[in-house]
C-alpha cells in the first residue's frame, strides 16, 4: 500500500494579493476626494473674496447740446432717472473681480452714450456683479430727448419723460415708468414691464418673452401689437379704437376694447403662437 504524499499548496493567496491588485482604487478615490475638497475650499475662498472686493466710481459728462441718449445695458443692472444734477452722472458699483472703470459716459454729435469700454469685459471665470445708475439733469427731461435703451442678459429700470423712446429687451428684464411721445418696445426672450403715457405711435413686439403694459392718459394715435410666441397683457386708455387683427390658428388674442370704424386711434393686433390680452 502506497501512502499518498501531500504536496504543499504553493499558489498565491488570493486574499493576500487583493491589496496589490486593488490598491490603486483606494489611492484614486483618495486623490479625487482631495481634489473635491480642494475645489470646494477654493470656491469658498473666491466667493468670500468676491463679497469683500468692491469698487465704486462716478463719471460726469456735460449735456450741452445733447438731444438723444443711447444706453447698452449688457450683463448689468441699470437704473436711468432724472434728478437735481447739472451734468449727467454715471455711478458704477461693482462687487467681485470686476472694475468700475469698465464703463464710459461720452457725448458725440448731440448723443450721450453709456457703454462698456472696448475690451473691458474682465473678471475672469469668477466674474462679479455690476450696478449702474445714470442720473440726467431734469432740464433734459421731455419730448426733446430721444432715447434708445438696449438690455441684454441684464436688467434696466427707466423712469422719466422722453420724446421717441426705443427699448430693446433681448434677454433679461426692463421696466419703464413715465411717458414718451412715441414708444417702440421689443422683447426677445426676456420680460418687459411698462406703465406709461404715449400720445403718438405705439409699437409693441414680442418674440418669445413676456410683456405686461399699462397705458394711461391720451389714446395713442396708432397702436401696433405683434406677438410671435410668449405672453402679452396690454391695457389701453379708455376710448374707441379701429381694430385690425391677424391671428394664426395656434395663437389666441382676447381684444376687449370699444370698437369703431370711424375712430382716429387705430389698433393692429398680430399673434403667432402666443397668448395676448388687450383691454
């Protein structure tokens, strides 16, 4: 009878090999975790710095011979008003990695303009906030001052009386409280709010945004409201209107005004795929 000989098991221990085989996972997780923590700390530091870092300046400009105003409010908060000042004043307040010197106030050919200095869109990836306040002399207020205000990814608040006023709200929001001899307000993907008196021509156009407008005083001589999509609510002065409408099947308009074919105040309404209420 032969006695079996048991050979020792020389195969590597599977459990003993685990640390070598999967150790890189532990290291990778630790590295990623460290990066996340570092990123969080860095973000917190820069956020704190942005809250602390503030800049402020006031720019003045003579308004002698000025008959028009042009403002480009891009990625800022803008307030336009009339006050007890002898010159136009632009106050710029910044917070974060932005400089108050990015903006300029200039006059040329009778036009007063507020615009960003060429190449002045600094701030890096951490950005910052900017608020602008333009105060105009009360002597400029009225029908002799025309204005064009453009809002892009920002917000603008406009108060006062103007001649021909054009407000373009590409994105962001605009608010107008005052009067204009003639008013053209176009809204892209933003929101426009209007509370005004307009005695002349009134043109309201909305692509895909929201329009809320209330008009008082004298009836405008002509009103043209165009809504491609989005929503619009327009309240007109009491009176009779000669109404013309053009509605697509996908659009809806509720025009609730007194109508008369002999009225000198015309109202034209065009709706694509949006919803419009006029009263």
